């Protein structure tokens, strides 16, 4: 008798295991107040104020450099190269900070455009072509203005 009851119990357990496995897949544990959520939201995170301040400070410095390059009178080649190097450093830092601060596509794309225009400006400054250097500075200034509007 004992043996038959064990066989019936095992048969029932085998029949009920797939149903229990399905229930476990759909089962969600209640959220405990001390546990952290591992699910990330689909919304991009808000940009922190200090990240915005850092980006804004660099963009304003770069805007002043680009405005000076765009409208300056004849200056020496050494000065062109120095300004181009500083602008390139700022544009690269702005791009890295914008990319790490936000997941939005528009600001990252604008920062990438800014960086590309400044890199082209630097190339032209090293070649000694003042007209093309000013043209790239004007285009970069437009992208910097858009970034300044985004972070301000």
C-alpha cells in the first residue's frame, strides 16, 4: 500500500512540475523597500547641473575663441596654431562631456558637428589658409551657439 501511494504521489508531482515551472516564469517577487531596482527606465536620464555647468563654461570659452578667429585681423601663424589647438581641445572635451551627460541624439550630434568643424579649422590653420580657417570657425560657431542654447 505504501509503495502504491508513493508511485501515485510521484506521478502527480511529475504532472504538476511543468505547470509550476510556468507559474515560476511569470511570478514576480514583491518589491522590498530596501532593494534597488535593476530595471532601467526607457527615458533618458536628466542631465545634472554640474555637467551642464561644465559644458556651458567650455562652450562659452570656445564661442569667444571662434568669434575672435572669425573676425580677427591678420595675426601670425603661431597665434593661429595656438588658437586652433585650444579650440580643438575644448571641442573634444565638450563632445566627451555632452556624450557622457545625456543620451539625447540632437545635442550629441551637434557636439560631433562642432568637433568636426573645429578639427577642420585646425587643419586649415596649420596649412596657413586663413580664408578656409575663418569659414570653418563660422560653421563651428553656429554649432556652438546651438549647444549653448541647449544647455542654457
